């Protein structure tokens, strides 16, 4: 088969002193950190939609990148197969072991869902061959229920029974394909599951319908042998003004309210966290303490822009804090999917590889530094000491064990008269510790 990226070699690891732009400087797949190799800590995935489909088009201009990959006509099944060839060659050259997809990323959507499903069967047969040849695996699949005009009011939240049924049919097929490809997870991203104005919206009905669609998906998925996690990917806005899965806390509350928490975890995206007014680290921590940290969409946003820019991650501080949370949580059931796209002027094939090298190196360096922070121990010790009164006093232990009463706590306060100020939070000192470790030679 003709090589598509003929001018790009297999990307080697050359170390921090390398000046080679087509080499890893920090991602050393087999380097052991805290008992696991980097590739075990960092199961990276390629997002089919951005890497193989996105051309850099925006609301002000057409695309700049050629993503035909040698196909004579874009939007055909021959083009779909060319994207498969390109994707697997790309992943092999970067040492990426997973990919993620929406149904309509894989094939052009037909006017009739039966024809779309036939095309999906054909292309996934072709993908399976590539997977068997290369050992590359499917991280997760999902259905695109936001792009087609029929989903203008959402899928689960739609006001149309016919559209709701169409969404159910897409989810059914996408689940079947996820099982066929051995996917570790299945994602619900509620891209339009929300509202623009309450003047025309029945919020209770919409939320109950979304939950019911998810419940039916779980039941069907389990019946056909899907054993992985279902994920919700929180996002507060865009395209809808208010989306029901605003952030991790909101999504977790929704799942618990509808009895779905045993089957679902969070797929946290960095850029969505900042749109919700949170840090990436916050969303990871909230997911982890609720036992729902599942997978990560690795990207970053531009804080000067109020929309989802899906940039390749380059912020080592954020990557370090991400990996700190992941390591403390014991790792992910999913992986790190680069839901990221090249900037519009970065339109060459070489730019595609440089972007992934940047992202993979950023998270590798974040892993190295997060492990160093944990092994240093000062942050953990400070937090332990800060809350010591709960573990070292009888009353504190009763509070933790939930055996205290309001009366006895009030009586203790009355004996004190006035408590002393808590110990210093030492925020600046701890930030100095992190900087010291980040930039230590």
C-alpha cells in the first residue's frame, strides 16, 4: 500500500537535549515511573474527527488543510477508506495505540439511516483488519447527535419524538460498532442537550428523556456484551447557551438523581473545564472523589477567547496538575484522547505530527513532574497536617465517623468561648514547592 506520509519517519525518542522537531523530547514510551511505563500511564488516543476530518474551516473561511489523503473525491467511501489508511499509518509512526470516533467521522452520512449503517458496517470491517495488522485499539466510540440539522434542539432533549427515535437508532448502532471494535468506553457528549430560553422549554421533560435514553443505552449495551464504562463529557455552553451537563458536579448529580451512577463515569475535557469557570484540575478532582474519573480529552483553550478552541496542550503546569490528580486517583479506566486540532495556518502534514508530538511531550513532562511532586511528599504532608485536628482529637474523630451531635459540638464551642484562627494555608509556600520541582535541573 502506498505510504501517505512518505516524508515523515517513525517518530523516535531523542531526549530533552534534542533539537529535532520530529522527535519526542520527553515521551519515552518504555520509561518506568512509579512502577508503570509511560505508555501505561498515558494511553494516548487519536481523535478521528479532528485529525482526519477537520480542515481548518471556520465561520469566516473555508479549510486550509488537505485531508483527502489521496482520495479522488472527498465525502465518498473511497475517501473514508483513505482516512483509515492515513489514520493507522499516522498512529503507527507516533506510537499511538488507541483511537476515538463518532459514527459520521467514519463514513459520509446518507439520507437513509439504513444506508448509513451499511456504510458503517463496511468501514468497520476495514478498520478491524487494520487493527489486527497493527495492534492498535479502539478507546471509545460515540454517535454524533449534534451536527445534523435534525438535532437543532438536541437528541435526548429534542421536542420531536421522531428525532428522539433517530437518536436512539444512532446510539444503538454506535454501541454495536463499539463492541465490534473492542472499545473500552462509550461517550455521551450532549452537544445540544440544553436550551436557549426557558420561554419554550420543559426542563423536567427534557432531563428525564435524556436520562431515559442513557438508561436504554446501558441496557442494550450490556445485552450485547459491552462491559466498558459509559461516559458523560461535561460542557457548560456552546453550542447551546445552557447545557444540562454543565460541569462534573452537575453531571454527577444528574447521574445519581436518575440511578445511572453505577455504569457512568466522566470523560473530562480541559477546554470544557475552563469554559465552566473551573480549572482542569478541579474537574478531575471532583470526578475522582466521586469514583467517576474515567477518561480525559486532552487539549487546552485560549483564556482570551470564550469558546472551545481545542488547542493541542502545551501548558506543562496544567498537564502536571492533571497527572497529579490521575496518579493520586490510581489512573484511568479510559485514556488520553487528543480532542485537539491544528491551528488554521498549521495546515501541512508535518504540522499534524508536530502537534501530536507537542501534546504527547507535554503530558509526558507533566507525568514526570507530577510523580516528582508526589515522591517529594511535602504537599501530601502539609494537607495531612492541615486537617490533623480531625484525626487526632476525640471530637474530630466523631465528626469524621458521623457520630457527633449538634448539641455536643455546640457545647464544645461554648466552652472555648472563641476558637483560635486555623493554621496558615501556606498557599504561596506550596506554589513555590511546585515551581521548585517543575523547574529543578
